[in-house]
C-alpha cells in the first residue's frame, strides 16, 4: 500500500483485520515515512496497537540520512529487523561480483569484476543476472577463470545503449522509430528476455530519478551517486523522469514485470508483448 494511493482508513482496516485462512498476514506500507507528521503519528499509534497476527513491513526508497527527521524513523530504527540497503560503490560492486562468481564455482578476476561493474553499474540484481551468463560460459569452455575479455564478450554495452535509444523514442512519441529500434535489437541477437530485463533496469533508473527529483535533488552527479550509476545515464533518466508522472512510470514497470512472468511461463509471445508495450509507451509520449 502506497501513501499516495490510500487513506488511513484503508491502512487501519489492513492492519486490524483478522487474517483469512491463515495464522498471520503481512501488510507492506510504502512512502509513509515521508508523509506529513500527523499521518505518521496516526500510523505510529496504529503500529503500537496492531494485533500480533499482523506483520508490517515499511519500505522506503530513501537513505537513513534522508529519513532521520521522520517521526516514525526512531521507532522503526530500534526494531530488530530494520536494515538499510545502501547502493553499492563501484568497489563494492566489483567485490560483490567476485563473491557471487565464486559461489557459482567460477573465479572472476579483479579486472573482470571491474569491467562488469562498469557495464552494469551498482545494481546487484543486474550484476547477478549477467554473472549467470559469464559463469555458464566459463564452465562450458572449461576456463580456469573469467577475465575482462570474457565479460566484454558476453556483457554487451551495445544492447543497453540501444535500449536507451528505444526508451527515448517511445517516451518522445516517435512510434515508427521505436518500432524500428525494437526490430533492430532483436535482429542484433538480443533475446526478448534480455530486452525486457534492460527495460526494467531503465525504468528503475527513471523511477529512482523521479523520486530524487521530487525530493529536491537536482544535481546530476548527486543523482548518479544515489542511484549507483554513471552521470550520463543518470542525466538521461532525469530528463525522462521530468516528462511523466510516477503513477505512469510505476504502471509501465509493473507491466514489464508481468511481461517477464508471461514469457517465462509461456503465457504470451514475447515479440507480441514487446510490440504492445512499445505502442503503449509511444502513445503516452505523444
């Protein structure tokens, strides 16, 4: 439940209603630590009175420093299961890649890890996704280790750059050009699931930039640091974020997640789903 979408009556109903056919239930609340103080005070009171059968998770896409003045923050910070998942620095991203590769039975060289971090940014999910290709390739070829040449061969920056152009064309309403770019991506050997994965990453960046802009962060380098990417993609994400509402961006991202699910469960043809998604995005940009 997002603060922007629901009222406190709906929150109270979710917190105090008995679980249906289960011993416990989970309620996820997003954006409430950035709500007005009176709303936070009401929620704080509800949290102290909620039944033990209700597990509440409060999610915020912000740093602990940003939330320090929130009335709810001190209460939540003292809880046993409170944690901050800060963006990885480039060095941390490289170290994470090395450990993940090791867990998959492959040695990733330091320069290979650095190359991977450059191509994926600090997104640990994306690093893991690309590492699956790298480790599978190294194992299949019987390589003692995966170096920067293996990473450069498998983790192509060209597809990602093309996806940037594709998203830009869609968001600017250039329907015909967007369709041609999608065809070019597929013709270049990019798999549908890879395109969907890259689109999800681009939309996460745009949504993150939109959130930071709404908080008053306007400097491209500051946005890049918080998102864990290079200033260039951060600048493009900021430009895209200024054009559309958070609601539309969230909806499109949810569609990409559902598209991935359908592709993996054979519930839809990937090329058709991508065509429909392209048309929807381009229409919104016109």
